[in-house]
C-alpha cells in the first residue's frame, strides 16, 4: 500500500526507469503524504505498546515466581512479632513486680512471697465438697431458725396452749380458710360450725343446770375478740344461720359498727334514738336469714346506754321471743363498750385469730373481761395455720376439701 502511494505521488515511470514526460504528478500528493505520516505514527505507537506489554508481562511472571518466598518471609515476620509481644508482656509484668516489691514494707515481703507460691484454691481437695458443706450449713441454719421462731413465738396456736395458759376450754379449731366470701363461706365453714354448735349445746345445758334459769327464756350468747379481723362476725353469722335452718328461733344482733362481708345493706339503727322514741322492739328486727337487729352505730354514750334499765327490758323481751340471741360484739380494744355487752350476755365465747394477735394482746383483753366479772365459757382458735392442727378429724376435713388445694393454686379465681 505504501509503495503504491509513493508511485502515485512521484508519477508514472517508464520501463527504462525514466518518467514519462506526458504523465503529470498526482494531484492528491499532499493529502496522501499527511495520511502516510499518520499511519506511520500509529505503527510506531503499536510497536511501543507491544514493547510495554511485553515488559509488564515479564515483570508479572517474575513476581509470580517470587510469591512463595515472600509468603514464607511474611510468616516469619509474624512469628517474630508474636515472640516480641510475649517478651514485652513478660518484661512489663517483671517491671510491675519490681515496683511492687519496692513499695511493699520490709516486714510484708515474706507474706507476698508466700502468696506468689500459693496454689490456686481450685486445686485444693476440699473445694469439691464446698456445695455439700453449703447445703448442710443452710439446712442447719434453717433448722435453728425454725426452732428459734417456735420458741419466741408469741401467738396461740393449739388447744393445749389455751388450756395451759388461760384454763379455759378450747371449743374448736378452725384453719385458715382462703378466699372466703359470703357465697362460699357457708359450705366451707359448715364442718366447724357444726362442731361448735355441739360444744355450745353442752354449755347451754350446763348453764341452765347451774343457774336454774327459766327454760321458757332464750339464751344470750356473745361473740367477742380482742380486735377486728379475727373472724368473730363470720362465726356469729353462720352459727345463727345454722340454727335457723333447723327451725330454731334465733336472732343476731350486730353491735359492731365496722362493716363486714356478712352484714346486709340495711342501715343500722341508733340505740339512743330507739330508747328516746320508745318504739316497739319489733320495729328493730330485720326479717331474713337469719333475723337480725343492727345497732352498730358510732354513738358517744353507747357504754352508758347499755347499762340502762330500758336495754335490760329490751333484752328480756327478745329472750321471751327467741330461743337464742347472738351478740356480734366489737373488739375489746376497738370499742370500750364491748365489755359491757359481754357482761349482759349469759355466755361469752372469746375468738382468737391465731395468725393475727399476739399473746400480750390476748392477755390484755382477758384481764379487762375478768375485771368486769366476765369469764369466757370457751375459746375458739380461728385462722390457725394447718401445720399446728393436731385434730385428725380436722386434718381429714382439710384433705377432703379438694377446692382448698385448687384455690391455693389458682388464687385469682
């Protein structure tokens, strides 16, 4: 191609080597010369690129040949670095030890050396039995703690304690009944109310024989306790309900002004207003199951009103109508007129909430009763923890009650 371009640029040439005189030069000679120079530049550029690529290829081949040796060198450097770091740590620890020894007093140097030579605790043989020693120690501590609590316990739990301390018979023992309300209380307390009624019938006969009271008059039975919350109102209500179910004419008189779950919503009547207006006693009675009179009103002169002749006449009228009159008396510590109500009753039953009241409070309440000449005919131990119950019948009743277990388990019901 270059040759033809050169011939075109120089003109036609004869066979003898001379130019023909009649052939003119190529008119595109200048443009062809520029194109020729451009093509020559591309050739040289391609040759240069080929040379550079060959050089790069040779360098890469050389690097590939030296790659395993570089890896070995790099690994050796890493090992050397690791050894150097360990030496640095050792020297640092040695420096700290030297500084510590310089700061330790002279007399403590031997103790420090012994601590350095001591074996770790985990290497001792008795370390393996530490859990067993801990368990035995915990058991002994719990046993000593339980015995200490039992010795220092200031509550009354068993009938034996009642008879030894107060020389008063224990009528019945009632365990802690959980989730007790007005709907389920009759079923849960029936066994204990029946047992209480049997004891009270014997006391009624004994009272009638010893006092020679009129058989046509009813009996006043007062339920009293040291303070509110011991279960006195619950027992008085269910005992009245129990007797009424067997066609016995019974009346419940609520003197306790504090509201309880077993009282109806009828408002209480003021005793002072009743005496002042001279109403008939029939106006006070609320017919129902059981019949009741609500006199539990906060009155400043309640203590004096109870001592009046009119109240005695009211009680005699009620006794002529009902076979049994049950007083729901407020706590001795809560209201000062509680003792006066116990004094006008024929029989007085003292309720002890075993899990609530200490022995000192019980002693104080009984001493106040004794000063008024009132001695309870019996004591009811209520809200007793099952572990303190010794009566086999009561234990069997607790076991029979399947709801007792499920209510303890599903406490939200």
